[in-house]
């Protein structure tokens, strides 16, 4: 991201912090697709992508006045998105304890036509084999987050992020290749 | 590796396609509703109801266990007096 775009983003965030709805709208438009991709990588469900993205942006709209460093908006937004997706998966797991479904209803397949490419299907299946936190880690890397930013998001050290990332990439590669074969 | 990268691109495209037109407006409406006084009042009402239930349960529990303690004490008193009567009889 170059300096001018950072300034524009910072300016937009500051306007949104002052309650400017146009700026808030611009932020949503700029990030809606990236947040959707991020949520999809973690949950693997097309049908919950829009709901999750909406939850993330509603949280963003409510919390943005409290963001201390506007230039840190992007890592902050993806931290919010990561926590929202992990919470969603946790709630789903908890719900399954109280409302146990029959095994055949446990993993309802994606609606037909939802996934049109083989390679995407293979990646989705490979991601599903990983832990949600590892999926979030890989999705953050795909979003261009630095190791330092990811370490801050996960509340851990850069060395630990590198080690986990290496493991997660290896696992993904193994599952991805076995799915492709 | 190339196909994996392509798959990530596909994944992002597929996810982006799930966002229906008018999404920003829906988000802003939801955000407004979430911070409206009505929502806050509703939330406060829920919190007050939960607190009242908690107090009622605590009061009932305190009362029930108090009654139980009194009953037990009375029972023990009776046993003690019977035991001392027995001792005197012996």
C-alpha cells in the first residue's frame, strides 16, 4: 500500500470515527470482498459468508470511534473479523452439544452450483482439515498481513507465528495434494 | 504451487460473489438499529430480568437451606435429649 492510499485510508477512518456515514460506507465498500474471502477461508461455508461479513462491519461501525491508531485500521479490522469467525465456529460447536443432529445432518454439503471449480473445492476441503486458528493464520497471510501484525492479532511472538505458519502450510499442502490426486 | 495460488484467488472471488448488492446499506441499517435507544432499552430490560431471576433464585435458596438447617437442628436436639434420657435411665 503506497503512502497516498494510506493517507486516504487514514483520512477516511478519521472521518468515520467522527460519525461520517459516507466514510463508513466507503470503508465497507472497500473491504467487503476481502472480509468475505477471509470469512469463507475460515468457515468454508458460502451460506454464512454474508452474515459473518455483516457482523464484522456492524462491530466495526460500533467500535471504530475507540480505535486509537487510524493507520492501524486494516490489521484491526482483520483481527475483528478473525475473532468474529472463530466465535461463530465456537457457537456452532456449542449449539451442536445442545441440539445434536443426526450424523447425516452434521456436514450439510454446499448447495449445488455453490462451488464451481475443482481447485477451489480441493482448497476448501484441505482448509477444512486444519484447525480454525490455522485457517485464520493462512487467511491472514493471504490478506498480506506481516508476521508482526499476525503475532499481535494472535497475542504471540513472531517466532511462534513463523513456526505455526510453516506447520499450517505443510498440512495444507499435504491435504491439498491428496485432494487433487 | 501455482494451482494453490489460483485456488486462493478462486476462493476470494467465490466469497466476494456471496455479497449481495446493497450490502453496505444493510450493514449501516443494522449498525444504526444496534445502537438505537430501543435496542439498548431492550438489552437493559433483558439484563434487569436476568438479574431479578438471579436474586429470586438466591433468596429461595437461602430460605430453603435456612429451613433445612432449622429442621436438622431440631432433629439433632431431639436425638440429644433422647440420648440423655437413655443415659439417665441406664
